[in-house]
């Protein structure tokens, strides 16, 4: 119930181009209004609105709803200016709005687009929104398969080059330096690391109060008995 208005917002956006959706919304709103009227009619002298008055009121309410949605500073209508060297496609903007809406409603979520539709870019854009719009610089933890570490680093460098990323990987000595001199000193915005490194360096990583934990190929934590799944649940993260 707490996110009903969020669903209504996206449905209203679609209704602008879909006459069938407009009719459906009108029918639903009409039924709801009639139910409210019938439950509040406790006296024979109670004033009942005519259908014409009800329709006029519903249209006014819908216009107000639409007006409010455009004033929402968290609703993105075009590719954000902080994304460099390219623009988000329409469906990627929709995905970004969905991620923002999850954050506003304090919900976790799974971004499940098909391969090749830019889940990485949508995620980077969302972290950019937190940084440039919400003024939340991090710290963010991105946990990915070992084979995609360099790709995530390159994507951050391409799309949001001002975001400071650290790739936590390598031998024990290299990792120790990064943990002690960079991560625990908060000299970064985003840590990108692999499932294996999360397990090996759990004692240090769980000392950080993360703003967001993002897991690429998150089906790896579906089994709650797996080591990775149990360790990640020990970390503190707002989202």
C-alpha cells in the first residue's frame, strides 16, 4: 500500500499514450469514488454527486496527479547531465527511475533486464544520481564476478569519470595496502571487488558502513546457506 502512488505514477504516464489505459483508469477511479460515496452515505439527507460531477472531479484529480509527477525532482525524463560520452536510451531511463523509486521507498530490488540492455550503465547512473543529485558520495560496494572486474572499472571511468573507484583484487600484500591505506581511510567512492575477495576480506569490509551494496549476477546469493550469501548479510548497508 505504501507504494501505491508510485505504481499509479507510472500507469498515469503510460495512459498519456494509451487510450485503453485511460478508459481503464477512469473506470477504476469511478468505482473507487462510488464505493467511497456509498460508505459515507449514513444519512438520507446526504448529498449525492451526479455522475457528471464525479467525472469532473476525477478528471481534476488526474490532472493534479500528473502535474505533481512532473514536479518530482527525482523523476528523470532525459539522460542525466552527469553521464559523459553518451546518453541513456529511453528504457534505460525507465530503469534508472525504477532504481531511484526503490531507494526513495527504502526497498531492495533486482534489475533483471536481458543481456546487453545496459544494466551496468543503469546502475552507474543510479549511483551518479545519489552522488550528484542526493549529494551522497558513498561508500558504495559493487560485488561482481572476477571476469568482469576490469569491465566495471572501465564503465565507471567512461560514464562517470569523476567517481573514484578502487578495484580490490590481487595478492595478499596488494590487498592489504588497498584496505589499510585507501578503503579504511575513505579515499574512494566505489569499491569494486569479486565474490572471492569478499569472502577473504570479510573482516575488514564489514567494518565499513556502506551506503549501497550492489551485486552483479546476484543469483549467486540465492542459496542462503552459501558462504557468500551469509557473509554479505553480515555487512552493514543502508540499501
